[in-house]
C-alpha cells in the first residue's frame, strides 16, 4: 500500500544510457529527452558548461581548458563523475516541469549484455546519486525487443540485432530470457572510423567525426542497389599540405570502406544461430529477425543480412528509440514484466 502511494507521487523514468545518446522515458508522458551523451567541462574550474546538444556543438572546437567529454564507452561508464552529473542534469530538467511535492523516481535503465558486476554497480550508483529512489537494471537488448513489441515471454524464438553506437548485440530470446547471444565492439562509431581511415588511405585527407557520420548517413550503404551512383562533396585537411581540401566520395567507395565491419557483424549473427537450439532456429527461420538501434538505418543492412543468412529481416519501427520505449513499457507494466528485470548488485551480494 505504501509502495503504491509512493509510486503515485513519483515520476518514474526509463533510461537508455547509450554511447552516443541518452534517451529518457517518463511514465505517462513518453520520451521527453533525446540528447547526445556529451558533457562540456571547464577543466580549470571543474564546472560543467553544457550538456547534450549544446556540448556536442563544441566537439573539436574548444580551447585547451574546455573538454567535450563522452563519459560512456561501448555502453559502459568510463567517467563516473561526469556521467553522474549528466544524469543529474537531465533528472533535474524533468523535475522543473513538475509542481508540488514529488517523491524521487524509480528508474529502469538498460545495460549491455557483457557488463561486469563492477560496471553494473557503477550504473546503479550513478543513477542513485543523480536522484533515483530505486534502480532496476534490464539488458538493453531485452528492452529493445520489448520496445519492438516482440513476444519475449512466449515459448517462441525472437531474434534481435541491436546495432548501437558503441556495441552491436545479437541475441535469441525465449520465455523472457536470453538463450544465446554475442556482443561486439563493432558498431556505428566504428563505421565512422572506417570512413575516416578510408579517406586517409585513398585521398590523403583527414576527416572529422561529424563529417564521417554525415557521409555514412547520406551515401553509406551495406549492399549495392540498382540506381545511379551517389556522390558527396567532403571537406577535410590535406595530410600533405596541411591545408583545407575538398574531395568527392561515391557510395561505392563508402561500401568498400564499411565492408569489413559489416562482414564481421554478419559472421557473428551466423555464429549466434549456430549455438541456438534447433527448435528455436526453426522459429527464427519462420518469423525472421528484427534490427534495432541507429545502425539499423544504414541503407541496405537488412538486405545484406537477409542475403547472407537466408532469414527474413525487418527493421523495427523507429529503431533508435526501441530500447528506451522498452524501459518505458517495463515501467508502465512493471507487475507483468518484473521477472525480466535483473537483480541489483545489493540483492546479489545479500544472497
């Protein structure tokens, strides 16, 4: 009864704490925050100057005493204090829109599949320090599957590939648990680096991260499709003269740059299928697999995977928000989905 009373007074949150962006779902309101996971810090005064989109604009443009920090690496907290301050900033921003007395929120937050107990505790501590009353952890990929409206609690296989910024996670889910899985440190950011490296090797030009990402979004693809060749003018620094330089890159060149990373991802999808029980593999061949995460928007990635695996592949609706929508569904229907939530590190140490 008391818990129900506190719940009615708190604004419970679902958080997707990603390498590239942080998304926050508020109970009964939906997604209210979608910002880059970047913090601008004045190293002289240890003062935070900007968070999210404002901080992202500063990347590569700051004087030596201002640092634009990405406090998450491969979905893991790499800078605890900065992550805590970033979370606190967003929680306080949500609280600004409330009136009257509010209890501190319960928070459901996604974590990677291969996270260690120390890393799990770091996430819990950062969220509690940011103002949470209780913290519930869920595997990001499970949350993504729930957000994609897959029947994860049924005795049928659901295969999900979550193609994020820092990691790509592949799993087969059945009866509310993960049966087989793989986690790769090859994802969206690595595709950007592939483009940077290709431009360096082929054109002797150094591109910035933002430019490489725009190239990937505009003309990047995983498989050649019929139609005329796409081109894009790209500006960077000439490695020989040190002066600004403009080149033209084609979609074929970008496919060549991305080919190795995409092949590794596909090989790991096959390897996950190889260790999946045959009864579940049969379900997957019938129902196909679902792609979530920002990387799912790479042109032709679904067709490339389908061609290599001979399994139907579909991209989830709004794949970028699948994980945070999944945490939101868990919040809204906690009694039904509480078995999917992982025990906290405090609970495990007490056992």
